[in-house]
């Protein structure tokens, strides 16, 4: 695992965007695994800036997202499909036909999970998977649990995730209770993984993910078994690791 210590959120965003843009330059038709949430917003903003300057071309890039709330349409402004268009897809020259995200409106979970697994397979795997980390150690919506879920599955969100995401909704009651998420096996099959983390609220999860036991109660801990993981985290997210003299 390579760990890059960013000064602050902006520095983290620029470093992460540099790694993604290198991937796009080296392999213009790469498959990017993308993530939503507050943490990658700055990364996407930086990529858009470099695209506008003419430094990046997304015309052949394929993008597959980690997760989507079950029950939200792609036009709902809290859906992850909407987030991706607002933060990246509508601002660069990616072909929307080459972008994939679970369909939140599909009620039949088995059918949607199978469909999405086939999408991931047909793409031939992910070249670079971007990940955030939840304060509870989740990656995608792979919540802490008894076992690592392998492929796309329908998740009942934990209370801590519902509480963390309530800030985006007018009313906590409106936060969806279920989501579709790519599984741990699909994430681990990515050729390379880039995890971004910012803020004190991520410090404990990050410490456990990198230095703790590999257990499904800390889903991100599985990343210790991947041979090409890069972590870009700011001072606050690395604070516990640094206090313990590990970095
Ligand atoms: P955040 O979410 O970037 O909004 O903190 C990250 C995550 O929960 O994976």
C-alpha cells in the first residue's frame, strides 16, 4: 500500500486527480470505477478543470459506479446518477452511453444485481477504482457485517450511514434505507485502487483499515490483500496513524 499524506482537502483532491488523469492518459479507453460522496467532489472538480484546459480526453473512457440508493430515480437530485452528471459527466466529454450505475428504480433486487454484475463483467474489469471510506469503514455501500459480500447486492444501510448521509436530505426520514452496491470481490478485482479520505471523522476507520485485522466488521480492511492500493489522505484523516508513529 502506498500512502500519500496530503496537506489538506485541496491537496488530497489534486493528488487523487493526478493519479486518475495519469490513468486516462496512459489508457484512453480505460474503465474507471467511480465513487460518490463529499470526499471525491474536489477530485472531480480538478479533473473538470484539466479537461477544460485541454489536458484530458474522456471520449473513450468507460465508467462504472460503485453504488446507488434503491428507490431513487436517476433524476432525483440525491441519486448518485444525478451526482455523477452534476460533478463530472455533464462537464467533460465522456459518452453517457459508456457510464454505468445501478438502477435505483429496479425493485427486483436479484434482477438488478445480476444485471449489474453482467455490466461489470462485460467491461472486462476495472482499471482504476476510486473509493471513499465511511466513518464505519464501509467501501461503496459494503457495510460492516458478518461476511464480505462478493458481488453486487442490495444492502440495508446501517444507522451510522443513514445519519452520515442525512445532511444531504431535507429530512432524515427521506434517506433511503436500501442501496445497491458493487461487492467486495468486484472491488478487489480492480487492477488498481485509489482511496481518498479527508477529515478527523475518517481517522479511526482509516487506521483500522490499514493496520487492523482483516475483518468484515471493517470492510475497507480487505484492501490490505490487494497489491496495488494507493491511499491519499489529509492530515486529519491520518491523525491516528501519525499519533501512533506509523507514518
Ligand atoms: P463521504 O462518504 O465522502 O461523503 O464522507 C464516503 C463514503 O461513505 O464512502
